[in-house]
């Protein structure tokens, strides 16, 4: 009998703990095959530093609260493992895998996390450790994972963005003489989240929508903003944080994977609008709240997150390794997906962008995009409240010796 370890990695989402919930529930159904259920604290670093906790010793009530707990309950990291799989970090991982009799490794994350997952799968294969299975669990609000219809966390983040912009648009339109409001939305180099505002009705839909997949012309942007402002008395613009235009990026921090810490695009464009058009502006940056807001979790997202955790455990028990769980959309109306497996080598570091046919222009997305997104944001979840606050999981975090 082997033990399992679950790793959360990269940027959290509002359903990353829901996938963990599904994995724990499924693992407990197989006490004859899985001994202990371990959690690696702060991503792969926990496996390197021998910092594991025993999830099997946590109270059932706290496990249930995972369904409404945002963030990564196990802690996370953006640590990039060396390309050379023969370094001390990998030796420590193997040592701890053997020490704790681990046979199943699950890594829940996005593009970069699947790079880590792929490296571990290659490592155990090279070493001939056939009784260790490595499975990836997809996660990213950016929705830019390759090989899958969508990524867990994206539907809920999109639902937050849609409803937040819906409310903000009504506020922005209150004044006789309004401002140019520029809303900056996460997504890095992919515009899926920003494009989600296109589901809104005309009354609250942003007048202009700019994605990284579109060539951004600053002069045309200023002309469009001025035109909308003259017509409407205010302007509402949605932009992706990864929008490319000339600005000072010399002091921007980068993470372990070399990705620039994005943010500030809306503020910079507002500065330009004020200087060039002499119109009052307001920059709005949702920042990390858009990935950590359980009140807007999509029911579809929650159900798929649970099922994905279950499928990951089932795949490992069937001897599958070096794979990530993916979704294949087999029906649009009614919406239906199949859970499949894709090689980690095809997922790691690859990026899925908004397709050209989904973009009409800087004012609208296409029907194909709306048909794609609409079923993903369906359904509401019911949260448990205590004294007006939605409680979150509080683990005992009993260390594995």
C-alpha cells in the first residue's frame, strides 16, 4: 500500500481547494490502495523540504469547508525547478518520496505548475521508480492551459468579473458628466477573462474591450475613447493586464518563472487619456480579489473541480502517470464534457489564446465566444454563513514525521 501527496501550485483560485476536496473524498474510498493522504505545504517546496501534513487527520467539518475556501489551503509557490533533473532539489524530492512511501503525486496548477509536474514524471521514469504515479490537476483563472476546453477557476473568475463590471457600469453611468473608466482584468497574455464582459447586456457592457490577442494602437484607442465619451457622456473600457503598449516596465518584478508582475496598465492609460484628451478618468484594478471570491463561484466550476480531483485519483490508481486531466466538450446544448488525459509534455509551458474567430473588434466578441463561455458560468453555490461571515477551512496541520 502506498501513500499519496497533493500539491497546490501557482496563483490560487476560488475552487483550487474544491479539487483537493474531490481528491480527498475519492482517496478515502480506497483504503486498501491508499494509506495516508498527505499535503505538501507551499507547493513543491514542501516535498523538497520534507514539510508535509497529514490530511487524513483533519476534521470532516474542515474538509467540507474546502468547498467555500478560496486561496490555496496548503500554501503555494512559484518556484521553478531546474531544467536539469539531477540537481539536489530533485534528489531531496526522491528521498522524501521514498521516506514517506509515496506512490501517488498530484500537482494542482497552471502552465508553470505542469512544467514542475512534467519534470517529476520524467524524473521517476528515468530512475525506474515504476510505483510512483504523477498526475496533473488543471487550474488557472487565465484559462490559458493547452489541450483542454477550459481550466478550473476560470469560470468562477469570469463570473466575478461579469457581475462586478455589471454593477460598476451602473455606478459609472450615474453622473451627468461622467469620466473615462478603465477596468484592468487579470489573464496575463491571454484575454479570456477580459473577454468575459461581452456576456453583459448592452446597458452595462463596456463600450471598448481590449485583449492581448489584439494589436493595440494607442492613437486609435484615444480616438475611440473620445468618440464614445462624446456620444455617451462617459466611457467604460475593459482591458487585459497583459495589454501591450509602450510604457516604463524597468522596475517591474519578475517571478521564478521569469514572468513580469503585471498591473498598472489601466492607471497608465488613464494618465495618457487625461494628458491627451483632458477628460477625467478612473482606473479600476480588481487585482487578486477576482480569483478569490467564493460568493461568485460558478456551480459548473465547483462540480467540475470536485470531479477532476476524483478523476485524478482514479487515473493514478489505474497506473496512469505523466498526464493531466483535461476537458473535452462533447455537447453545447445541453452542455456536456468528457474527462480525458493529456501528456504533460504537451501542456507544460504551452499557452492557449483566445481564438481569432472569437474576436469581432474592440467593441464585441463573436457568438462563438458567447456560446463557449455562457454554460461555464451557470449556477450558483450556497455558502454556509456564521454571524454574517462565510467561514473558511482551518486545518490543524499535523506534520508528517
